[in-house]
C-alpha cells in the first residue's frame, strides 16, 4: 500500500488502513495465484458511484460517531472517504453471480462484496417467506425504531460501513442524485458496525496453509469452550491488534477464571452443602453484607451498559472486579471459622449472601460463559437455564408453500460433506429458542 506500506494490500483496497486502491497503485503487483506480474488492459465494468453518495455517507458516519461506535471502526471508515472514487462492482472472472444485462458475456461477474451484503436483505425476505409470514422481514428493515448490528473482523469494515450503506442510501434515493425508494420501501442502515482488530498467534498472522491455526475440534478436545470465550473477551483485539499465545491463554484461565470465579463458586457450594445441604435462611444482615449486595446490584447497570455498548472487554473486567470483591468478603467474614451453635445465625447469613452473590455474578457472566453459567445454576439448585443454547437441526423444504420443516437427523449427522444434502432439499441449520430464560438483573435465591 503506498499510503501505509502494508505488503498485503490487494487490488481494490488495503485491509490495514482502508485506503481504496486500483491494481496499478500496488507496489510490486503480483498474482496471488501464481506469482506472475499482471498485465494491465482496458475493460468495461459497472461502478458504484461513491462520489455522489459521499456527502450522505459522511453525514451518516458523523451521526454514528456521535452514537458511540467503536473508534477503530469510525477511523477506518473515514479513511476510506478521504479519497473516495467510483468502485467497480463487476469483475472479469468466470465464476460468481452473472451480471444482469450481460448474459452474453460469460466472463463478467458481480463483485462478491456488492452481491454478498445484499444477502442480508434477500435472506431476511426468504426467511420470512419460509416461516409463513412473508412480511416479517419489514420489522427489521422498514421500522425506523429497529436495531441492527453487524459483527465482523477488521478487514470487512469497509464493506459494512461504506459499501453496504452506500447501496442502501442509493436505493433510498438519499444520495446527491436523489430518487425515491424502490418496492421494498425505505431500508434501514446499520445501527452499528461492531468490529474487532486482528488477532495474531504467537506473533504471526493466522494462516491455515502455513500451519498457524487452531482448529475448533482440537481446542475442544483439551479445553472447555468457555475458557476460549473468556480469553477472547478479556484479552482479544477489541479496538487494537492482540496476540494469542498458549502461555497467556493458560495463565488467564488458571489465574483469573479458575482461581477467581471457579474458586468462589466451589467454596460457596461446598460450604453450603457441608453445613446445611440447602440455601440457608439468613438472619439480620450486617453492614458488610448490605454493602456487598448493593455493589453487586449496581454491577448489573455497569456491566449491562458496557455490553449494550459492545465494550465486552471492559464488561468482563468489571464482573471480575466484583468477583474479587466477593472473594474478599469471604476472607473478611471467614465463614469456615463459624462453627459454634451461637455462630450459626451468622453463618447462615454469610452463606446466604454468598449464594446470592454467586447467582448475581453468574447472570452477569452468562453472556461470556454460557456453558458454565448453566452448570453453576444447576449446582446452586436452579434449573440450569441461565444462558440459551443454540441447537443444530436438519430441515427440509416443506412442500409447495416453501415452508421449512424439521427433518430426521441429529447433529452427529453433520459431516464435512453434508452440504451435498442440499441438493435433495435437506440440510442442517442452527436455530434456538431464546424465550423463557433468565432476564438481566437480580433474581432472589430460593431458600431451601
């Protein structure tokens, strides 16, 4: 890239700084397929007229910045606007979506990132049709009060904070050339584009071809999924590049997750089980008890606000600070030393406070540690339904109406080549029921 010197810049943009590039702008251009130097020839393409949409895009981005988008996303998107130019939306290749009107030119195809983002809308319309409510998609796309969030990696920011909004602005007739919305009506632009930066491994870029990769199945054979979720939430590349090392992964898992949260849950459950076998009835609360419970209840506001603003790293740090507060409460109250008959009321109170504290913290940690949140809830006498879990099911086309219907099959049936089932109209999808689970906030533990 002539702007930032990034060696991996491509012939349409630089993923490092967002600079829009023509192939002739590249330093020492070469084919990524065979290493040859490309030959430049003139050819005809369709272009997205970004200059005519630049003012509307800039105004929209300014509003998004005021709304609190992550600064790395705003910065990347604004870089793109500094030297905006028309961007080719077709390619000279023989695979991909044919260009309407160019059916007689088999080597012309739509640029994948022009077509792929339209899939958000078209998939919504297709989903609505298949669920039996053809207009259901409009709740997200036409209702100005609807909220839509796009989650991705750094190299896809430009397509979701520039290309897709530009297409939507053009469709809505909000560019410099004017116009009126089409048959779908005025469509909503993204409420927020939430993107992290790059995660490297042991200081190197992830690359399957070079063996710099972690396979999901290998990870799950050795560690729980929540351990990886915790590491990425606590130390991931939320607003700047970050590095994954096995040493740091193990250190955070053992020193923070296990020694902090895991130890608190284990001590609390073990003491309650050993002394009472059930959640005890508390006696009169002391100031230290009330102070801890008030701190935890206020934590729902702090942590919830951070999650809502997509500051997951700060959110999980706030929860872990509260975990530290509860562990200090154990040290200060020393329930393990309350053994006499006279001390029994105080022991019941301290253990009840700890049970409520674990319940509060478990709810706050559920978005980050869903598997263990359900397990902890079950250990403490709950139903084990804190965090909703997706499920993988087979579906098939449900007849002439096009509705989806569950088909015979189990998740174990989904092999790497199961995509071949699509030809027969039977394929796996991820779905889930997210109603009837614990709401955000304190829920009183049930004595007994």
